[in-house]
């Protein structure tokens, strides 16, 4: 097996379940040391056991991404141990309340923006200097089709993903003259707990699995991937600009 990420270290947020869990396993199988970030320590331990059984290695970081000082401490700890970071996967996200915009509570709105937008900005703020120390720093942030294909009642989530896309595309322009590259990943409908919450009547057997989606990530995070500021559409297996 060709291990595309041999010797590289990778932060994966939302790593305890769904797409993040599958991506963490897939990166580890491809040789990366995974720095797995999630709120639930027990689920992280289960992930660590699975990665070890796959022959990989991981460092577990129980962290709520709304703890912004904790994100800064994460950056400091990575610098202390490795002096650099090769890969960042910004996967963690909140769906929030699906309701008319005027019915969303201020707390729900703030929580969605905090995790889906501000936490990713804080990750960039803390980890960009470390990515620049890599020979080929790569970052990939999980977005959604609702960022451009707007639907009634999806306002909080859609606004947060549109803001995430603006954040990442701006970051792409700022690192264009460096060895670093950043992109977005749009998975489409995937068999996750978030999808089940949003679409409770849907047959999950008709959806791609997180493991299906995760298979794309190693190639998108390898030094050989030089695309910058684009969205990778899982359904078409191609980069798009929007």
C-alpha cells in the first residue's frame, strides 16, 4: 500500500464520530500521525484504539472548539513537540436549529457561528505559523452545498458555511506565494448523525458512508495536491470554483 502521508502530522477536528472519525482513521492508515480533536474523551479513546489496530498512531486532544484559548494551547503544544504542522482538517460543525430565521434563538445562532466559523478562524490564526514551517502545509475545511444553494429554514447553517467558504478562500489568497495550500471539501449527503437529524425520513442506505468520503482526503492533503482556494465536490470527484 502506498502511504501518501508517511511521516506527516495532521490535526483533525470533530474526530470522534462521522466524517471526522473516518478521516482520522484514513489519514493514519496513510502514515500520518493524527492529532485528534473532539469534545468527547471516551469517543476519542475508541478512535485511538481503532487507529492502533489499523497500525497507526494518534495524539488525543479533548477540546471544545468554543474554548478559543484551548486552540491557542493546542498550537503551542504542537510547536513544542513537532515545531511544525503538515495537515489541518477543519471538520467539526454544528447543524443548529432548522427553523425560520426569526425563530432561531440568539444562543443557537451564536453556537453555530462559534463552531462553524470562528473556531476555524482561530485554528488558522493559531496553526498557520506551524503549517508554514512544513515543506507543504495543507488544510482542508468541510463545507456544504447550502453555502450556495439556499434553502428555507437552513439559514443559520447556510450562513455559517458561506462565511467559512469566504474565510478559506481569503486564506488561500494570503498563502498563494508560500508552499501551503488550502481548500474546501463538500461531501454532499452522507450517512451521519447530523444528516439523520436534518432529514429524519431519509433512508440512510441511499447515502454515502463517512468511510467512502474519507478515502478522498489523503490525496487532497498530500504535498502533490497543489490546488488552492477551490471546493472539492465529493459527488463529482472534482474541484470546482464558486
